[in-house]
C-alpha cells in the first residue's frame, strides 16, 4: 500500500465534494478515492449527477477529479495498491466514518484545507488552489479579463451550479475562455422567468438535471430563443425541452409534454425507452451525414448518458417538418434513439447526453464551443 492522504474540508455544498482532495491529488500525482457519501436531496436534488464511465451516478463534485487529475475518482472500497491515494473527508456528507477512521489509525496522512475568499488554503497557510467567477476549481490563480460585452444566460438559479451541480457552468466557462473571454453570465430560474427572459441575452444554455419543475420554463426559453433567433444549446433535459417546444408547433401536438414531467398529458414528446433500458454511462452516438454535429464530433463519438426516456419516434419526421432534424442516433440495433437535434437554420442544437462532463480547461466540448462562438458572431452582427 502506498501513501494515503486524508483531505479534510468543511463544506455543506455538494458542488465542492472532493474539490480540495482533487487539488491535492493533482499536486501529488495521486488518484482520488471517495468514501460513501450522503446528501440532503430535498435541498440539493442534483447532488449525485456525475456519470461514472462504467455506468453509475456518483457525487456531482467528483467532476473536479476528472478535470484536475485526468483520472476519474473511484469508490474507497476499490482502494488497493495505489502509489498515492487521496481521500476526501467532508463531515457533512460522510456516510461511513469508520472507513476513514481505519485509514487514520493505519497511519494515513491528515491534511486540513479551508476555502477562504475563493482560495483553497492548507493548514500551513499555503494557497493550493483557486475558485474563479464561474465556480471552477483551478490549480492556478485565474487571470483578470476585460468585459467583452457578450451576454450569455444559463437556465437555473446560481445556487444550482455553485452549490450543487457544477459541471454545466464549468463547461460553459471553458467555452467562454476559448471563444469569448470576458462574457457576462446571467442565471435564469426556469421556475420564475421574467416577462421577457431573453432581453439583452446573446445566447442561452439549457442544462440537464432531475428537477421536472424546470421543464415548463425551459420550454418557454426554447420557444423564445427560436422565435427571436437567439442561439440556444441544450444538455439532456435541455435537449428534451427544446424538442418539446418544436413539437408543440405541430398540429395535434400543441399540448404535448414529457412523460416524465407530465404523465397525465394526452400526448408525450418523450416516452420511456421501450426495452426499459436505463442508458447510464458512456455510450456511442452516431452523427448523421451532412449534419453540423458531424462536423463538430465526427461520425461517431462517446457521450455520458443518464436517461430512461427517448424522443417519440413519430416526432423524428414531425420535427423535420419544422426545420429541426435529428442529428445523431444511439441505442442498440433498430432502436435509433435520438441523441441530438439541430435546426437547419440558426443555432438550435441539443444533445440527449451530457457533453459538459467531457469538457476540460483549454479543451471545451465542441458543441459548447460552437454555441459560444455562434452567440458571439450573432451578437456582433446584430450590433453592427
């Protein structure tokens, strides 16, 4: 057994679960192993929305291990012969204190880290990491950037991303760094939208999540973006909302809704996968020839999935009649599950999976990079 480092960080924000430990692991060349965790899902419903490669939902804050070390975090039960193993210890979330106590008794190193004014500071007063304006955990101090004038919106209250599920905001920030440094970011709570939610907004991102209370507002934002020509991108639930907004333009589908959000609706835009499959983990998606998505991702690519529902097959042609095409397919032979949609004009693109989980600083996911680039181009054209 190699070195084991226990990193103790007092926080009650699931978005920071494992963040301090990931900084230590990156500095020490180690791997993060996480003890069993528990969260208050009434307060933080999306606290376990990170998708492990093998197909499991794990604490959302473990995205920092992926981003900082390049290696996915593993459950503490899998700890074996690792040269340097780093274990996050958060008293508020610790479900198995005995496992941590056994490691401490066996001689594991103990380190205490605190977050103070967006700096991670160890017990000796050394700064070991920073948190930038987008909530990203970074090993180096972020540079100051002058405002660019671009205004992007992210659908959800700011607490959803800074306190609970950080990946969508972090991935959008990666794309902003690449295409529009200094962009302003607004947060639009889909459950409490203003009368003109996209006034002064150059692009809007609809994230995923488990909160069905956000669906109606997301659909309204998709409709407003489509009507006003505002670039919009959707991730998982966001793609479903965008598809539903277009489906409601079809005769006979005006009142359609998602089966998960409105089981009693007369018609459903998204239905349970007929085989009962739960698509969880990394899946191959096939981009359609001639699609913009194919230009971005190639013929085949991997995407993290977390869904039991699919676009109703009858809507593949229905959406196409309204200028929105299914641009990627997934699933087993003969399933043809819609993995992405895109409009034939303007920027109206979404993926059923979670491309944000593949984004890294300096390497934003191509879909999100294209979204920010299009928002910046459209904004320049409008202002000219």
